[in-house]
């Protein structure tokens, strides 16, 4: 049986929300009472409520609402119902500024219990719709097997970051990665083994990302990693770490007839905001470096500018 939603009732003023809480509990919700901002923030962090109802202590509740907004997980913000005086316009303005487009609503302090219950129901339904839409958007832009960006979505982010780097003179690095002899793995073992390996490579890539980094699955066993604010040396360190962690996937794999040998090739290129003419050039250079890494036997990374140096052309 599914558990009833948890409502965090934040009676910071101490002026009667306990009675409202009892009425809500009688309507089937689970209730946790909080009498101070500290308790509220602790409960938000610990209890994962479905909704928080707050009667702010300070006029307008600016500090309290801003603290609640910061405490909520950004990917699934807890809906907030703000208790207000009927003739006071300040809380509405404060809530608009502090809570933005995340789910929130207002309810009059002197409203009957039925209206509180209705507001809670509507706010929870609104939050569910937003969560469903967010999930649909995520599924449309992310690969089902690896949860990395799909090719078109990755290309959009690549254009965005290249434009920002070009506009502000920022460093940017692009890594393109391809598994070595992946076709042989699919021939020697069931295709489900290859699928599991792709999933594990996706896990390795996601674990290596900083908050600002972007990664995508370009197709089959080819991946790309975009590193904002990253120069050649740091990009090389990331490439080396990925090579080592992907190689560490070698060994037994569920469904495989024998141990699976795993390695990858990486090509990468950098941009300092001025030294490339287009995002297409950045990607083409990284892919050319990847092909050179494959020709050299795989299990290695190649920096595009090193190819120019090998041909006797000065590289950066």
C-alpha cells in the first residue's frame, strides 16, 4: 500500500497551524510539525516532505522563504504553501521573488481547513505535473542506456559553450572517445554483453564529470565530453583518467563467455576563445585526433595540436 504524502507544517509564528495540521492529518496526510526555521531546514534535509506549509515569523518571510528555496533540491523542489494575512500583499511579492517558477501557492491564515486541504491537493498535483514534464524532457534529451545526452542535445550544448567561450575568451576542451574493438566484443559474446559494457562506460564518464561538464553518447560506442574552462594539460589529465578507468572495466562481465578486454581511444582539441574559427572545426579536430589514436593501436589519447607538431607545423 502506497504511503500517504508527508506534509511539513512550519508554524514559525506559533499562532494556530497546529489545529490546521490536525485537520490535514484527518484528511489522510502524514504531518510533521516544525516550530522554527532551524527545525524546518533540518526536516527538509532529513524528511523529504512532499510539501512544506510555512507561516513565516518575519514580515513577508523573505529570509525564511529564501532559506527554504536554497534548501530544496533543485531538480525536484519541494512545493511550498505560504500562509498569509488576507490584506497583506508583501508575502506574495516576496514569494514571487524567492521561489520563482518552482511550485508554490498562498493561503489565507483565517481560511477554513477545507481550503487548506484544497490548496495542498492542487499544489501537490501541480508539482506532479511539473515532475512528469521534467522526466519527459529528460528522456527526450538523454540516451536511455547511459543517461548521457543524445547527439542532437549534445551538439546544442557544444554550440552554446563554444559561443560563450568565443564571446568571453574562455578555455574549452572537447574529448571524443571510442571503444577499441567493440565490434569484436559483440561478435565473441551476446549483444547484451556489449549493451552492459556501454552502460558501464556511461557510468565511468558520468562519475568523471564536474558540475559544469557535459557528456553525450554520439552513437554506438562513441562518446564525447565537453570540458568548459579547461586547458590542454587538464584535458590531457581527464583523458588519461578516462582511459585508465575504462580499461579497469576489463574482466568478467555478466553474460560474457570469457573475460572481456576493454580499452578506448580518445582524441581531443582545445579552444582558447580565439584560436578556432567555428565549433565544427573544434569537433573535426577532435575526431581527427581520435582516428589517429585508433591508427596508433588504441588505448591512448591524442591531442590534435600534437599532430600539427608531428608534421613539422608549430602547435600550441
